[in-house]
C-alpha cells in the first residue's frame, strides 16, 4: 500500500470513492432528507485536492482510503455563516448551519493562538479494508504534509462516532462537542437525525 498526496489526476477516482465509501455513511448526509449530498457539498470537499494537503492510500490502481484536507483561516466562522446564508434552501446550507455552531464553539484559532490550520473534511476508508489501520496511516500522512508546509495546527470535526474513536486512538485532543439534539429548527424539531450511535460532532486538534 502506498500513501501519498492526492493530485488532480486522482480527481475522478477520489470522487467515485467518496460517493461510495463516505457519503453513504456520513451522519450529516444521511441524517436529513434527501440522503444524498448536493453538488455544493461535493464541489467544496473535492476542491481540497487543489491545495496539495489531501492524501490517498492506493494499492495499484485501487484507492483504499482518502483524507480530504485543506487550509482554513481565522475568519472561518464568518465565511461559513455567509456561505450558509448565500445558499439558503440547499442541503449544503443546512450542513453549514450546524458547522457554524461547531466552528464558533471550538474556537480553535484563539484557543491555540494561530491564524491558519489544516482542517480534515472527509475521511473515507474502503469497506473491505477497515480494521487494517488505513485510516490511521492517511491521517498521519496529512499531519506530515501539513507540517512540511509550515502549518502549526491540524483540526477536524468528526461527525461520526467511528471517526471520533479513531482520532482518540491517535492521541488527538477533543476541544469541543456539539450534540445533534441541540441543533433545532424554528419549530424545535431536531434537524439532523443520524443513526443512533452518532450522537454529536466532536472537534479534535493536534499541534504539529
């Protein structure tokens, strides 16, 4: 297995991979109707490849795992809010709405005294290779790449119980937790209702 930086040449294969091995299980995707990602969501996550900070694990021509990660800056919360308002009525706007609460609650830039960080957005591992530390290896590679590029902080918002458990196994620090039950609409209905084991979004950080 080779773990390397993802390039634009990987774009179509990575897209096909995350549609099969990430979005079908992502709590924010399947927690509301419709249970598929919209184009705004896909375009945002796939744009991470252009920064040279995303990683793939491959064996021959087959992708075994993907971690899409990209820079974010200290004005991230404001940017999320503006995008959510601009795209009101879309599924991506709904997702940005809960991520705004997570971003402001975690407050990683003030907490760690930095102006920029690398943020992990999408972690996907092939269903047939789970339990073989593919996820751990691609995360560690992203840390290495980010550090080489001069970043002092890595963060990620784990929407899934399983990804949070992996971050804890790798020794990352949980800095914020936002229960799905707290995010409600104007009629006090819970907006995201993922499978029962996914109870919250947890923000993890690692000083590089």
